[in-house]
C-alpha cells in the first residue's frame, strides 16, 4: 500500500467508528477484507486511526468536517504536512482536495482544542488545576512502550542485553527500578526471546511504581482483588517471592494469567471466591481510564456522565467488599489509572467516612505529563488497633 492508500483506509475505518463501531472491531473488519495489506500496512493504518482517536475533536475542526477524510486531513495539517502530497487520488489515495476543503480548517478553542469532552472539562479543571493543559497535550500523543524486568529471572542490565540481541533498544526509567522504556524496536517485543522466556513483561512504568510502593512483607497473604490481565499480580509475585491470589469479577479477564505466571516463574493462585483474612488486598478498580487515554483513546469519547456515575458506585462497593477481607492490621491498597479527583482522593475520603478509623499511610498521583500513564494509589490501614 502507498502512504496515501493507508490514509484512505484509515479514513474509512474512522467513518465506521463514528457510526458506532468499536475501534478494534472496525480495524478487524478492514483487515479481514484487505488481504493485500502487509503487516507494515496494517500497523500504519492502525497508527493513523489511533492518532485520530486521540485528536478526535481537533482533527475534525482543522479538517473542516466530522468525517474520516476530514480527520485525516486535520491530522496532516496539525503535523505540518502538505495534504496535496498525499491527497492526490493515485494508487487508492484520497481524492484531491476540493476548494471547500482548502478553505476549511482552524484550530478550535476550549475543550475541543484540548481534545476533551465538554462535560468532563470542569471535572478535569478541578482535578488538575494549572497542570490540565500539559496533561491534555500528553494524552494527544502516543504513549511510550514500557517493560517490567522480572527480577526473579534476571537483572535490568541482563534484560537490556537480551532485548538488544533482538534489535530492541531500551533505557531505564526513573519511576521504577524494574522499568525499561523501549526506544527502538517496540513492535519486536512480543517475538523476542526475553519476552517469550518471561524475563520482561509489558507494563507501564507508573503501574510498576505503584506495585513497588505497596508494603509487601515476607510471608504475607496477598490478594489482587481486581486482577484483570494480572500485570500487578505478577509484579507483586516477583517482589514477594511468594504466592499471590488473584480474583476478578469477570474471570475471563484472567484467562491468560496462568500461562503468563508459568512463563514468569511466578506463584499465582486464581480464586473465584476470596476468603480472608488477608494481610494486603489490592483494589485496582474499574475506572474512567483517563490516565491511560493515549493508549485507549476511544474511552475518552465513550465515557458519559451516566456511566461515570455508575463507575464511582462500583469503586465504592469494591472498597467496602475488600475491607471485609482484611485482617485487623491488614492493608487496603486502592489504585486507579485515573487523573480525576472524584475517582481518587474523593473516593478514599468517602471510604474513610463510611469506615471510621482507617488512615491513609501513603498516596501519590502520577500524571501522563510525567512520562508514563496517569495512576493514583492510596495505601490505607485501620488506625484504631489499640
């Protein structure tokens, strides 16, 4: 495929997404009917689609319409690329620009300029204050690729050397002593020997920093209550060198976890009905995902006031359930990949109101503009133990 043909394919996929199709569904549908497209073509089309999703509003404004074609045009203009070099109709490329398209396009202001939903802007302004512009700008760009070094199998330097043999260049990241940022060869990671043998796992650097901050002690009984894919459970297992129990309300999310644990040499036990008491319960709760919108930009536009309100109720319910699973001196760790105060500090304060005596021992907010994803954690313990 020519570069122009890739843009045309992305524009058509964006129209399907605008009509209501999920991004992954739309991409899969295109790939199934485009057998001529090679792996590089598919990767390039995917990148164009996700770039447009990150800049859904501003690309439409600059392109002059809310169509896939206009959004691709808007992206080119924002990048300083002359659209006439690609919109020429040659080799399945987009048709040449019309006179109306040449005259259209200006960068918007307000929430549209930040590529944010209007209804969410006041929440973000309250949550982030003067840091909102830098966070919003970070969310308009692709996220770095991070790896966690499995310290049960090797040191960070050894992992770097192993990855380099497969053409993957990395650099240490300051957020966690297990974190590597991939600087070259990211698409080779899944086929690398270091990944296949469990020496490294894909995990955001801020997520690793959260796991490193948890007060794990030898012999502790630990539960990952909302395990999902299990990245944090694996990271805790590497630290604890003991058994981590993993649970999720939807067990299907953990379907790959046993195989990943075997590959990593981690001791994990999947449990359908956790039975306390536990020394530490980690609640990495369902959330808006606002701290990771550059990885999953579709979530930014699918979030509504109604499902956000329901998410807040679910978070509170999970905290209440998890507290009942803890030993009297146990630790409750609350985690989100969100930058929104209602999901973070406000949720913790509401829990303390419902459960007097719980004290926050440690808390931190990571922001996307700091280099990794946006994460929040609060470590709580009962303070009335006598």
